[in-house]
C-alpha cells in the first residue's frame, strides 16, 4: 500500500512537470508569434497599429503565463520532493517496525524452544537410571543408563545425544555410542557447562553453553544444557556427577530463520539471523557466516531498527520465556532498501 502511494505521488509529479513544460512551450510559441505580429504591424504602418497593440498584449500575457508556469514548477518540485521524502520515511518506518516484530518473533521462538531444553535436563537428571549409574558406578549401571538415554532419544528428536558425566568429567554413558564413537570416555572436565553444573545449588538450577561445534559429537553444532545428578534424585542431594544434553542446533535454528513470514520479494533481499551475546552469527537464512562471522549492528535499545547505507537493520533482544532468561541473543533482520 505504501509502495503504491509513493508510486502514485511520483507519477503525479511527472505528469505535472510534463504539463507545465507543455504550457511553457506553448506560451513561448505565442511570444514568438506576438513578436512577428509586431514586426508585421510596424511594416504596414498606421494600418497595423491596432495589431501592434494586440501583439504587445499577447506578449505580456505570454510572459506572465511563462512566469507562472516556472513558479508552479518550482512549487511542484518542492512539494513533490517533500511528499516523496515523507512517503519514503513512512515506508521505512512501516518496514522497520514490521521487521522488528519479525526479529522479536525469531528470538522468541528459539527462547521458547530452549526453555523446554532447560526443563528436560532437570527432569531427566532425576531419572533413577542416571542416579544409579553414578551411585553404583558399575558397567551394568552405566549400560542401563545408556539404554534409558537411547529410549529418550527415540522420542526427542531435537537432540544429538544425551550423556552422563562422572565427577571427574569423564563421560560414562550416552544414548548414541555408535554415532558418537569418541564420546564415551571423553574428558569434559574443562567444559564450562560441566563446571557450572557441578556447582549448582539445587536440582532446579542448570547450566548452558553457547552454540559451538563439539569435537566429541563429530564436530556438529550443539547447545549443551546440563545440571547435576544428585543422590537419590533429591533436589538438594549430594552432587554425583552431571547430565549433559546436546541440542541439535543446526536443523532447529534453520527452521526458524527460514520460517519467517516474508514475501517472495522480501525474502530475496532480507537476511534473517540469530546472533549470540557477542554478536557472533549462530544461524543465518543465507547459510553463510555461521559461527565464523560477527554481525555488525549497533543496538540502542531492547528492540528497534535503523538505516545503515542501503540496509535497513531490525533487531530484538531476547525477552526470555517463563523461567528461562535467555543467553543475551538477538534476532536480526538485514534488508536492502
């Protein structure tokens, strides 16, 4: 609708300029006709005196009309320029507000998704199979925990793997040992999510790491959520080790950035991104720059938009969802004007 208004304003402007130019052209012809009439009137002497007066009047009127046409052209150009600028500003504001809403939708969808992951890890850490594995520390208990994790993975397709880690940081059970052959026995003691999970104060707490490629998971992208496995599965029980769950980032994130409701034209000129707290691109509708590129945008508020060169940048900071505060991520849409 706004595009149609701007197009109409431009067409009216062009039509007005053409008609003014035509008027000026006709009046210039009339001026030349008046000059020729005066010349002829002077040549015939007294008999042409009346025609000379008429020619003078025609010349005066023609000059006045040409002047009015010039004034009208100046006024029309000025008004049209202001109209086009106002229309363009309106268009940018409309697009900016819409893209900002879409940016919020992008980060809100991933927050809601990850909120469920934070619930899953706290729930499964109380599973008797996980608790028994770390209480008895026998091969049979580890295998039972692995079988239980494999069963969970059949229903929860958003995970790369689930794994139990003992207090030293060693992975002692996982749900897909055949897929991730290096995971069992892998040393996770230096991972921030493991350290923070071991330090949690209760079963209601959890830790999470930003999206990264995980060597033990065949170098696939994952967001790892973790919490302590506690004695007896009690919220305040002694910490026995850690349950880690690896969210399969790529397909879930791609579904979100590709699922934004853009028109075919908008989709061809808009890049949809998820950006972490360090402005690192962790998902992109173009498929480029993921994990290796930083988004050059300058947020001034929690959400908004601005113009940079020929780009309209819209963004929204994570609002969190329920008890999930988020990780400081942004939804960002970069569109060509």
